[in-house]
């Protein structure tokens, strides 16, 4: 048992897209007031890969929950998944020169405007498929596409990287090569050779039972290509088998909108292929265009298939069956998949149906959404409707289809009132989070383009959250507070990753976005008022009055900008007699200067006017005055930074704060350009007119590195400063953001780490009212403890400081009762092992291990709290 890991695309090898161990986020707290973007991580390229997550890794001597991302620039990053003040990667590696997108048309000499310029993946092609992680071996497997700049050749490599350092392991990298016998396109003497020039490793990696599976399609249908599947020993990185979809024909690429191949408990592997020749229905035919294909594990021998009766039409019309990816329905032998034609096809993996020109021999098929469809369903065993799948096509509504045990109801059991934008490549990418099947816990998360078409150029994205039991209820979306929660450019086909109370969203903006429950706003610091004066001539003195009465003990801040570097501020005074000190500056740029002053512990006054005096006439001075309450009256100023430049973004540079609760104030002075807004997550207090100079702020409650920034309407000269002020001393209430691990036995004794804010020495911890033991307050954001005994089910975790303040995280920890086994089916098998079994019982938890005697089973999948599938180990004859 333990906290959830996300080790592969869409969470598991069935590609269900569900995290059933989410105890922090639920339908009650995911809303505009409580949930939003917490921070982001900067990377060096577009992110086509789904973020992966591993808790509790020890890196550089410290324990971290880690999120892994890979970019088209061929870089892999490991970031701390929780701490907003650790922006630097824990490790980063670059794995070679990516392929520039313009090469695709150059190497094929393709001048067809339908193909070129090539934009499907831009501006470079490096790592596109989501990696796979082996947590036991401590390896993350990655496939790169590279260009040798010395000779202009192209290569694909498998890399096996150490999870904690990023160093190459297992003798990697290994170049991907191979060939099969065949008379198809590009064969030489009856041999078809894999050519990385024309092939793209698009589907996510599959790691199953010690074997790594890769699949390939075309690069935008340019040049000559086939579909390929390859299997590699995950320990030696030696190729075990290779399969060509159309060895005696052409095409048949496997791309599946990035969805990985599927594996069942018996080790069979499944994929859906794209347009291509199909001859498998005739004697000696071995071409499988537009097919569901079943392989017998690492040998890649085809053991079954299904192809629609209209395959010829699908092929002729470029309506790939394999535009989407397959999903295996938990607890069944049924595969579901949707092609570009938006038809949901249900295929029995035990008897797939082959090809029949008159009637399709799949279990069921019906039009489930709108096309062209480029995505895959996700699954949940919901508390109100039982097993359902979720689908969201372009220009359509999010829909849930109920599974009756053998078929789907063809009328949605639930659908959203929000319509997805129409456009090519804009079927929404979906994920689901829930606490098993508990009411109120299920959330469907989606990412999509706001503008529709998602191919060609980056477009704005949107993240949405829906109540999974009633899709008409949108809980939250990133446009509700766009300044704070902006997704950036949409990463097409890329589902969000949900783990430990956070949502990780890839983007084409060079950022990984991280969302979660908003920490409490520091108590005490409050913005009170602002005023400004902007004389449009040279002057030696600028008066500006506060518009309301001022309160004793507050803080006054005066920002002074002017359009020259000759004049200097001589004094800042006010009519109330407060004393002003320089907080930062002057910072000078090209023809610009700016300084920030402050007066602490001000006197109360019914009216007050500030006067800024220069040593000589200053050009177009701009004076902004602000008042704040709740700031330290004795020693408010902490740190400051300032910078100048010529660009379309003004940025002060980082400052490292020294106190938990602080006011971060940002201000710029610009020349001919204008400030559009404050950079997220700052709040605009004023943008002056006509000068367009900014004053903005944010409140933070953890020490860390912060900066002020602002987008400008055009490149031009600017000066930007950041000044931070400490809050008045206060009794702070603890805030809990997560607990690792989040499940444990009801007997207690689980060692946990609690993260949050404002933990004080001497704090106590309770689980459902029972006191934890071995409580250690590591620092103000981390506590370690040991769980007490508890009843099976969820427990609220509470941290209480010695001053009496306390904070809680409801249902943060799940106690699991003693598991019981009621049946194993089948209940006999070969003593050499390898029998796929279904175990039923109670209290099965994610991460559970299964043993037969003393030997560990493999391929263990906890379907839910009452069902486990697994593969038997070798054993002696007998019971």
C-alpha cells in the first residue's frame, strides 16, 4: 500500500486514465475560490508527453515527491512536485539534437501543400511519446528522435535513466533498428527495413512484465512508411521481436493520438492501427491496416484481430481507425476504442471477430461523439451509474456512457452543458480522479484548445473540472480567473496528471503548470488604497494625495518613475509628517529611472498628500502611492531587486524572502510601450494613464524566491523593481496540503510525511481524532509522524500548534482493513505459472502485492477494493 504513482500514460497498462487514490481533491473543494494555479516549472521546449509522478524519492539527500516531464528538445526533467519555491529541476538531462520540423519536407522532397510545410509537431521533434517508469528498478525509459548534425542522418534511441540522477543506465542508449521480410513499400530484395527518417515513435511507451514495447507511425503521412511494433528486454535493452503492420503493403501507422499500447493481465498486448493495406482476411495475408490487433506478449505474434467491414472506405478516406487509442475495460475482456470516424467500437479480446465484409463481428459499435476524433475514453466505476466511460469530441459535449455488464447504453447517462470548441485535433484529453468509488470524490479533468483547431500553431488552452457523477456541473475551469490560472498554449492530445492533491498540465509555452488547493491568504496584510499623478512635462516637484483617510500603523509605499537618467529624487515627504526611506533604487534603464520609498508605522490622518521633490526638473515623472495594513510596524522592509531591459516582458529578477508571510510589491516604468497587465499571480493596483506604468502586488506565506514581471504590448525600454515587506507578527493557523503515503493499515504504524504551512515546534497531529506518535516538526512546512490505529475508511488529519491554532485536511488518509480473499478464478493452473487469475474479496488497496505461497505474482492490477487481477508465479503441484 502507499501513495499513488503515475508511471505510465493514462495511469495504468489498461489506459483507464483514472487515479482512484485521490483523497485531497473532491467536488466540494475544486472551485474558483479554493482551487487554482499554484506555480509552474520552466522547460526548454514543447511538452507532448504526459507528466509522470513518483512519490518519496530520495534525491540529493532529501525526500521528494517528483514529477517527470520530457520535451521535444530531447530534455528530461525531474522537478519537486509540491514545493513552489524549488523552481530548479532536481535533475535535467539533454539526450541529443532534435530534428527541426522543416527537415521533414526537405528529406522527402515533398512539395504537396497538403503535407508541407509540416506543422503536426513543431518546431522540432525530439521526445514525443510519454516515457514509462519502473519504480523497482528505479529507471525511467525514454525514446528520442535525433539528428546527427555532422552527416545529416536521423536516429531513434532508447534511453534508460536513473530516476534519482538522470544518468544513463543498462548500457544505454540503444539505437532502434530492425527489419522484416516483405514485399511492401521500400523493400529491398524482399526485406523491409525500419527507417527512422520516415517514422515517428508517437504512442506512449508500454512497460509490461519486464518488456518494453514501442510503436511507430509516420511523420505526418509524409514519405513512405509502415506501422511498427518492437519489444525490448527492459533489463538488457536487447530487442526481442519486431512487427510490421503492412510488410507486403504500405502505411498502417500506429500513432493513437499518443495513447500507449494496452496490456492485459495475461501479458497480451493490443493496439489500433491507422490507414493502410489490409490483407489479413485472405490466405497468406499479413497486412493489418485499420485494425485492432492482439499480440501474444513479447514475441509479437499476432493471435487475433478485428477490422471493420468498411476498411477500404476508411483507408481511402484517410479515416484512421487508429486515430484514437484502445482502452481495456477493467474486470472484463472488452477493448473499447474510437477512430477518426467517432464510432465507439467494443471488441472482445478473447474473440475479436476478424473481418467480415457483410457485418462487423465486434461486440458493439455506435457513433459516440463528433469527428474527427483524436483521443481515447477514460473509465470509472461510479457510485450512481456504475461503470461508465467518458468521451469528449470536438464541437460536442462531454458525455458519459453507462456499461451494463455486456453492452453500453447508446444514450449518454450524463453530459455537460459546455460545448468543446470545434476544430481539427481538438477532441479533449481526459483524466479522472476519485477516492475509489466514493460519492463526491469523482472529477473528470479535461484539457483542450479554447480556439478549436489545435494543429499548426500554438493556441490558448483550457483546463476544466467536472463532477464525474453529473457532467452538467462544471466545478472549475482555468478561464474563471484567467490571470491566475492561465494554462498557456494547449499541449494537444495530452491529458492532465492528478496526484496527491495536485493537477499537472503540460503546455506548449515552455512550462509545466501545477494546480491545487490555494493556500490561505496571509492574515493581516491588506491593500488599502492607491493614487497616482502623471504630469506630462518636466517638473521638479510632484504632489499626489491619498483619496481616503489613513489609518495609524499602516505602511505607505511611494513609487517614483521618470523618463531620464539625469534627475534624481531629492526628498519624499507628506503632509502628515511621516518619514520616508529608500526601499530600492534608483534602477536606471535606457532613458528611464525608478525608485521605491516607504514610510512605516504611519500616523493616522483624515487627509494626507505626498510630495516628491527632484534635484532638478525630471522628465514626465510618474508617482504612485499605496497604503497597506497588517505590515510590520518596526522592521517591514525585507529584500528588493531591480532590472532594466528592452523587450516585451519586464522582469525584476528573483529575490529570496526571509519571512513566512510577506507582501511582494512589483512596479515598472516603461517608455513608448505599454504595460498590458500584471504577470500571474500578481494583482494590479494601478496602471497609470497615460504613462501605462504598473503597481501590482501578491501575498505569499512561505519563504522563497519571487519575482515581479509584466507583459508589454511591444518591445521597448523598461525598468522593473520588486520590494518585499514583512507582515506584522501573528498567530498563524497551520495549513495542510498533503500527506505521503495517504493509505495504510487500520492497525496503524505507517510512517507519514505531512506537508503544508505554518507548522510550529511542539505541534501535535491527529488522525480522525486519535493522536499520532513520533511527531517531528522538521520545519514550518514539513512534519513526520506515525499513524495511530483507526477504523477502515478515510480519516481527517489535523495539525495543532501549541498556541491553540489548528488546521485540518478532510479525508486525507485512508485506513484499509485487513484484506480478505473469497475466491480465485480460475482456481487451478500450470505449475510453471503464467495463469491469469481474478481474485475477489474485500479491502484491496492500490499497490497491494499478491503471493501464491511464498512466490510473488506478476501483473498485479487492483481493479477496485474487491477485485484484483494477476498472473500466477511458478509453483509446486498441489493446493
